[in-house]
C-alpha cells in the first residue's frame, strides 16, 4: 500500500454542521461522512491537511472566530486519538508520524477573508499550526479575485501581494485553489517559494472555473510547486459540469476513477510528474466519483494509474513525495518564524487592520435580521461588504438587539411567516420593535419579503395570508414614477426581472407610504416610508442559481411551474437581474454611509460640547 498525503479534507466543518464539533465516534464507521478513522487506514492515508473553512455567510470578525473554532476542533480531534493521529507542522513531523504508524495531521486555512484583513491574524494561525492559506474561497475579497465571483482587482491588490510575501516569510504555503487565474499569476510572480493548489483540476479537461489553466500548471511545475487533484465530479467531468449548469435534470452523467486519472495525467504532461498530488475534497462536497466514494479508495486510483504504466516511483511521488518536498521547501522559514529568528516583518505586515485613531470614520454597520435558515443573506451581504458596509447577521431565534443604537442600517429578510406570527416565531415582537425604531429614526432600511410585510404591518398597512396569486421565480417588476427617481428602487429603471416567492401579500399600504413598484399580478410590490425606509415583496438578494435549492410546492396549484422551469426562466434574465440588484444594493449602501457620516458628525459635535466623557 502506497502512503497517501491528501491536500484537503473538510471533516472539521462537517463535524460542526452535523455533530456539534464532537470528536468522538470516529473510531467506527460514520456512514453520513466520507471520513472516519477505519476508512482513512483502509485508504492508506498517512497524512492529511485538515481544512479549516468558514462559510462566507459569516463576515468580518465572525470569520476569525469560526476559524479558531475549526482549528480547535483539529487539535481536539488529534488529542482524542493519540494512537491514530499525530499533529504535524513540517515534512519531518510527517515522516516521523508515518514511521510511528499514525496519520500526520496538518492544517490548511481555506480562505483569505478568514484573516479579517490582518496579517497579525495570519501569524497567529501559523503559530497554531496552519501551514497553508487558500488566498480566497468562493467570493472575491478586498484584496484578491476569486475564480467563482466577479473580478474587481485584476488579480491581487498590493495588500494581496503583501499577504503572499508574509506567507513566504513565516513558512506558510500559498494555496491557489479557488482563486482567479489572474490571482494565480500574480501570486506566482510574487512568491519566492513553491506554491500548492490544494484541490482543483485541469481546466483543459473541464471548464469549471475552479480548475487551473495550462499556462499556470506549467508555471507551477517550473517553480517546483504541486497541483493536488480534487475528485469533485463537476471539476473532473465536462458532462457532469454541463449537467449541473443545466439544472441537474435527468440522471447525472457517470463519473469514475478514470476521469480523475485523466486529470492527473494531464497535469503530469503539462507540469511534470514532480508537480502532481492528491487533494480529494472529501466531506467538502456531496457527490464523489464512482469508485472514489470515500477516503478508503485512494489505492484504487493508484491501481488505475499503475495500469496506465505509472512506475512505483512516480506513484509514490504523486501520493506523498511531491507535497512533502514542497512543504519541506518552506519548513526552514516556518521553524525560524516560530523560533523568533525569521527576518523582521515589513511595515505593511504590521499595519493594524483596525486603527483606533480612525475610529471616528469607522465602517458603517448594518444589522441583518434572518428569520429562517433558508432565507439567509446571500449575495446582498457580499455586495454591501464591497461597498464598505459591515454586515452583522443575527438569526431571530437567537435573540435580537433591543435597539438599533450603533447601527447605520437595517435589513429584514423573509422566513415563511406572517408579521404577527408570534406563536411560531416569538422573536417577531422584538423585530417589530426594531422596525418601529427604524421608521421613527428614518434609518436606511430594506424589508424584503416578510421584512417588507412587517414594515407595512407596523406602520398601519394591511397584510393578508395566502391571498392573491402565487408568484414564484423571475417576475417582471415595473417601477412607478416615484420609484424611477427613488435613490434605491430607481436602480430598476422603468422595470426589471426580480425573483419572487410568495402568496401572502400587502393589500393596503400604510398611511403616507409612497408606492415604488408593482407587477402585473401584485400592485404593491415596493413602497417607501419617510425617505429611507423601504419594503419590498421581491428578493434582490436571490439569484437564479439559488432557485436550485427550491423544492416543489407541497400544495401545488394549476399555475405552479416545475422548479427546473423556474431556474431556466431565471437564468435567461440573470444578467439583467444581477446588474440591477447590485445597483439597488449600492444605492442602499450610499444611504447607509450617509447615515453613518451623520452619526459620526453628531458624536463629534457632542464631544466638542462636552456631552461625552
């Protein structure tokens, strides 16, 4: 059996989501996971980079907190199974663990946003054992473009280049999975140490944006790095990728061991046999190829390659030798950093992410009230962050703030409830109080779906349950004369396709409300109270691909359309929808910034008058 060192496994998050971070129970079979200790042994896993990943729904300091929780899980997991696992930092640690018959356990941080903008946080992760940083995850961040989001920087910003330099200085590997090709090329230009790609495939074989183009493969090979091939079906099979993009209708195209082997051989042909490794992404995705269903199957993949003429030496390089060599190339830097003997950090690496002197110009804050897990903040949160807004998401059932003091805006999301549905949602009383505060203060507010109905309810309008047409999917929204000149809804122009999913509706607007938009079937689609409080029935935070998670109605009606048709219709107008929704978010963000500036000016005036101590 050839020992395997895998570059990426998401067990830590899977245990968070399904097992409350419990580290016990993994000595036996855990059928709901891809990973447990018996199957790791069966697969010949001798070393594993445990990914510490954080969902992008968490923002700012929440990303740092959740990363520390993930790292804590890995350390507890190792500590609870000392006969099977060994904590490892360096290539020599890995070899020692292998010699002792234990699985060398390393840590990789999967996303640059998990630094919270601070290279001091990066250094702390390194001290806790992290040996690589994936520069982005699925979203473009303030200093690097992601492969699966809009590009804003053309690769790395200057701060992003500073991140790469600091990674080199402290001996952490630069991981180019998830990043845009422009980011890959910038990082390769800056890094003076070999880089890794912890879990991706070859773009030439499957055009998924998570895969690596040939010129980057060649550059990684020339620089002594390693590309660790993921097993994710839509990364390795063009047919599977096309099926996913088409809405997953009909049987899924088969994907097997041979498809993964093809990527490995392609990368070997472009970058060299010294530059290929394995990074399956177990427990980071639902489906895996036939024959590679869990961590027990690595040897079957190696057997496939042996059948294709791979030598024993080349198989060993693929399975563990290459990644050990790349790790070892940065080990001296890492050990020097831990010993306090590394070259001093640059001034840029010491710059505080939070400047107390600039606190008066602090980032505007928006409270987002989430009324159901299925109605969580989606792209709207990222867009507001792009506009310089700090987004703080609070689930209603976890308890809401008593006041909006310190916040510069409020967003209230849907949740399959009525505004006074207190029996099912006891927190709605507190949410209504926040809505009333926002109306009284004319605080920039977006009430979306249930949030819009709640604003109407609080302000004296009328909302009726299960009344009127059921609107689901892309719907044409037409703006009123007032809506076309509104600072936020005006982003829709004369009208635009927006996503809807409701039958409950606002039937009477509150006194003094201004109608901003309608649809053919629903007259009261959007309204404004005062100058900056807006209620919407439609969903600017939802894009076409979000509809893939929708289920068919439990009580269908003749006008219902299958979800697959809704997805197709939404995708046909997705570009238009996304453009105006983002512009709507930008208009709201501008009002939030203005509110923050007014709050700052008022605080400064109070200080000048001696009101504050």
